[in-house]
């Protein structure tokens, strides 16, 4: 495959994290204040809607771990794209709490398939040039940053126009955007050559990766509260007008350009150093709004947080790809993703 075509495939595949992370998971924080106001939700109910998504994500990661050696990554990836798009769109057609929990669970389950298998497929774009794989993986996850920026620019103005009762339209817009992104990403995935599934579960030295798994768990434990409740926190602290849009846009743009900034680190840093460094960025971004919700502080928070947010999975994927045979990438990444999901739900 020519390099120009490979670049186009990498960019097309990068639309998938916009579906799995930006639209299905993180955009919930932008819609949540309107849902709470219109539906009369308590913070406990809001938390349960997020927990349902997290539990689905965990189940999806474990299911992927069990199935990937039989089905291959592409089949699960395509199924994940379709299932996530439907789940997101369906959230815009019910106000029943139980039904919303079910669709949030479903969205999390299918999102995990995209997240795990998409990272592996990205690593296959340059099968004959392993040194390029870390960049391909980083580009893949950076697609979520673009999706977040688009969500931040579109949803708050839409909800301001329609009022709190307009939250179903936010989910419908997200569902339509997910469907378009899913088609683009699915077409890209069809051009990636994948090792045929062997049907045999591959063992890998789990004990050697305990420190990296622990770091990934703590990264998830620290970031999820920020992503879920930051918009509500700003509203409660009476942040400046438009501050949520500014924060979300800064965060998304920082995440989108992060692969360029981290390219050398992802390619050259060994062990868990890149994971540790990006986790520190996320920690700094998380702490800043505790002290102030002024616009300059929120911009700094978004930049720091976004700069490290999606580098963590890229760092983990790069670590796995450099240290394990290709046959073990799927099972290893599914284990890391399951650990990440547990951290998010803790």
C-alpha cells in the first residue's frame, strides 16, 4: 500500500475514537446538565448513567478478550462501530431512566470493541515499518480529540438554543455524527491487512506488565470524574459564560495535536515512561479547576488534560506492540482496556 494511501487509512480509522469516546462517552458531560434540569435527576442518577456506560465498557473489553482470537479484530471493530452508533442515537428517543441506562450500557460495551480492536488495526497499517506504528496508534486515538472539539463547539450552543428540554436532540445529533464517522472508519478498516485469527488463545507474560497495568488503572481512576462532571462543576461554581465551550474546545484541540508533541516520546521512550508522563499531565489538568473556574485557568486545564488524555492508550499500545508478538496484541490490549474500565468505575 502506498504511503499516501496509508496516511489516508490512518486518518479514516481515527474517526472511530470520535464515535467510541467523544460521542458515546465524553459528550455525556455536556448533555448532563440539561438532562438533570429537565428530568430532575439527582447526582446519584447522573452517576448511575455514567456507571452503566462504564460497566458496559468493562463487559465489552472482557468480551473482546474472549472473542478476538476467534473473530479477528476487524469483525469486532465493525460490530462495535454499528452498535455504538445505534446506542448513541437511541438515547435521543427516550426519557425513561431504565431505558437510558440500558442504552448507555450498550454504548459502553460496543465502544470497548472499537477502542481495543481499533488500536490493534492501527498498529497494522505499517506492518513493514514497525517504527511508524506508534505514530499510527497515536493518530488513531487523537481522533477522539477532534470529536471532543466538535462536540464542544456544537452541543452547548444547540442546548442554549433549544433549552434544557432539547437534550434529546443533542443525542440525535451525536448519533448522526457517529453514523457518518462509523462509515468512514469502516471503509478505512477494510484496507488494513490483518493476521487471520488462529482460533487459539494466546498467552502472554501478564506478571511482567503489572506496573504498567497499575499505572493505567490509576490514570483511569483520576480522569473519569473530570470528564463526567466538569461541565456541572463549572455551572455550580458559576463559571464565565461560554466557559464550557472554551474548555471543551481547548481540551479537544490539545488532544488532537498531542500525537505531534508526543511523537518522539512514543517512538523512543521505553518501558512505562511515556505513560507516567502523560498521566502527570492529566493530573495537573484535573486539579486546576478545583482552585478556579476562571477562563484562563480552564484553558490551561483543558490544554494540560487534553495533552495527556489519549496519549495514555497510545503509550500502552506502543508498549504492547514493541514488547509482544503480533498474535498477542489483541489479548494484551483487551486486558489493559479491562483494567482501564475497572479504574473508571471505581
